[in-house]
C-alpha cells in the first residue's frame, strides 16, 4: 500500500517534469567559502554542462545558494560585531563571487532570508500540518548547534575530564535542551523512505545507500521541526505560532522547492530534481528527512542523490583551528581557477576522501595541462611546422599510409574512437576522474604519435620534405586536441574554449555529436585542400603556464618540494632538449 503510494507519486513527478533539475546544498554563511564548498558546486556545474552538451534539447537547471538561518549564523555575526542581516549579505556575496570566478553556471542563487523562500516554507508547513504530520510535544535531548541537530546517547562521546559530550560523527560539542517543540511524524515514513532508498541508482555511490539502509534498519524516532523563538530567533517563524521558529534543516531543504517558485504550480515543470549533489556529512538530512518531508507533503522525492566524500589537507580534516582551510581564491592564484576546477574533479572520487596537497596539484596540472595538452597545442601551432597557420584537412592519400606505417597513429585512432563512448559512460556516473583519465590517455597517444611521425623532418627545407604528409600529421594531431577539448568542456569551460578558439572551431561545432567527426572515423572522404581552416591569430597557443615549484608554496611543503626538484630539473632539461629539436 505504502509502496504503491511512493510509485504513484514518483510517476506523477516524472510525468510532470521534462527538465533536468540539479541542486547543490545551500552553503552556511557562518564562514567564508573553502575548496570543499567549491567542490560540491563544481561537481554540479560539470554535471549540468555535460547534460547540456550531450542533450542539447533538454532543459537543464542548476540551483545553488546560501543557508542563512540558525544559532550558528547568529553567533558568527555576533563574533564579527556585525548585524546579522548585514553579515549574511556579506558572506553570501562571497559565495556568489567565488562561484562566478569558478564558472559555476547556475540558473538561480537562492538565499533562505529571501521573501520567496519564507513564503514557500510557510506553505510547506501548512501542508504538513493540514495532512496531520505535525504535533506539539515536550522534547528533551542533546542538541548540537554546529550540526543543527539533536543526537541520541549512542551518537555521542563523553569527555571524562571536562564532562562535555561531543558528536561522534562531527566532533562538535552538544548541549542538553528541554523545550516544547513541534514534532514531525518521521516514524510513519520509515517504509516509504526505505522503498525510495532501495531504488536502483537512487543513492550513489552505493556505499552511501548502504549507510542509509543501516540507519533505516532501526526504528526512526519522530523529529523536532521547531525551536522556541526565544532560543533561536534568527529563523522563520512557525505559521500562526510566533513562540516557535522553523527548524533550520526543514527551512534549508525547502530551498530546493522555493527556487522553482513553489507553491505556485510552475514548480511542477522542473520537479522532482533529477540529481541533488551533497557531501557525505549531510546524507541523513537528504536521504531520510528530505524524502519523508516530501512524501508527507504529497510531493515526489528526488530521482537521485549524488553523494561525495570530503577533502582533507595534507591528510588532515580542514578546520579553522588547524589553520589549514584552503581558500579557493588563493588557490586559484597559484593554479588558475580552471586549474583548480580540473584538480578537484580529476583528483576527487565520490566514494572516499581526497587529499588536497600543493605537491599533488602541481604535479597533475604541470604534467597534464601544461605538458600533455598545452605543449601539444603549441607544437602543432608552431610557425616553423605550420607556417600557413592552419588546421589542415588530412590528405586522403597520406592518411591510410600513416595509419599503416606508424603504429602510434593506429593507437591514436583507437583512443579517439573510444573517447566518446567511454567519456559518456563516465560522465553519466559523475566519474570525472575517469573522464580526465580517458582524455589524457588520448592526448598521450597524440603526443606519442607526433613524436613517432617526426613532422619536423617533413617541413620545407627538411631532410625529406613532404608537405602533404606533414599537413596530415598536423591535422590528426589537431583532431585529437579538438576532440579532447570538446570532451573536457564540462570540466574546464574556459580553458577548452580558448583551445577550441585557437583551432577556430565554430561554437556550433563543439557539441557532443561533433565527437564523431574526425580522421578516426572518416579516413577516406577528405578532399585534401578545401576545408583547411585558418587558426585564430588572436588566440594564444599557450593554454596553461607551467607552475613553478616555488610559486606561493606553503612553507611546510618546502622540504618535500626540494626532494622533488632534482627530478623535475632533470626532466625539464630533457624537455627543453626535445622542444629545441622539434622547432
Ligand atoms: N547548509 C547545509 C546544507 C543545507 S542543504 C539544504 C550545509 N552547509 S555547509 O556549508 O556546511 O556545506 C555545504 C557543502 O559543502 C556540503 O555538501 C558539504 O559536504 C560540503 N563540504 C564542506 N566541507 C567539505 C570538505 N572538507 N570537503 C568536501 N566537501 C565539503 O551543510
């Protein structure tokens, strides 16, 4: 009976919405944005950009914003001696600025202090109440202000010396609280929520589905959804009872609806979300409370939660007290914002925590963006090899010869033939690191082909001049750069746009279906001369500047850097030699 209700509600949601609605969590304004926050937003942005690229007919909508109510925001404003409203404005603006700089292409940036949101919360509350899911009760328990949640004894650790209890999960202190609250009948939704969680691919990666199912194997207690207004006054008042304010998590979760104009029926055009991106620390709120609230209000729960793990810094949890919080603006000064986006998506995996380290970032960005991608573009565009500055068409008689004579040409062709299918599969699962692996492997194959084909020997005045063969080599190399550029657009929109601009690829030819057009698929029908494309003189062929080892290097990493620098020096000497030989 319950199961069929869920199915019915979901069918309703799926029928109503033809759009692909994606959300990030809304970010607390008690502190400035750090790379962990940016990570949630970059995943959502890359996901949406891929959806637009792959399904240009689909309406894709991305919503992000800031979570501005509750005690900890009140306390943060007081600590800064700023009125709380002004404090929220300032920190919210910082999030907006960082997201703009990082190319997060959101359709809406919602703030929970906005009127449209307060109206949505009031409506949602009425709906829960009128359907009989809210009741008033005396409540007591351990409350964690930092996590804005009540915790049971089994979720706490007692520090015997101080007598203070701490949340086992987050490590934050809790306080004993006795008050009259409104309660939500969470216990009644246990079976419905379990059914939702059990659906295939509803919670990804699967390890987080298992965590939710473990929680759901114990009876769910009802949950408090209000606080006395005299304790928490920086919050939305409970409709018709101004002695109480709405629990900040209920308030915050409703942002996903208010962004769509809820309760105005227009929200149905996008509801339910196709994908909600969240960090693992907020799994319980999105994987248990949220579907229960929605089902109680008669709304479809989201189609999928994509849960990501956390960033540690040099192996340690990021925290203000450890002074190791990484500011994305500062990191972007070292790596560029595109470099930072690439590093986060290339190095982060959803199922386990990633370690953020300067050494690692430097190694990845230099080897993949500067040496593998950037260097190949510079070489293919070098005036000495390409005096006409063109993106040539392969010559029909040379292409089969090259594919036959040069093993590396065949390997490049195979890599390019697999690029589309593999990247599509990886993007569909938000496995950005695998997309990068696949594209970089194709670029390695292209570099290798370039080396083996020795184009510098074929130029006019060279030992065995053969301009048509030379042009074919450049054409094949540029095809590889173009296809990898198209594939990497969701991860690095600006850098790939500069790459495709340089190759003079029209915007209308940068979509997913254009991955099918290259020497790799069309080896016979080229006509040799007429489709040569002039390179764009205005765009630079230098895509990504190698980052120097000592550039803004954090002090504690100097030692590690010194031991690496010997290896790097030897490498770059070798590289200089190769580059001189080529040009
Ligand atoms: N305001 C709540 C979310 C409400 S959504 C209805 C909140 N805000 S938060 O600012 O603390 O976190 C926002 C996002 O940043 C979460 O997805 C969280 O997991 C993510 N991160 C915070 N620290 C992180 C790391 N160190 N690493 C990766 N992501 C992390 O929770």
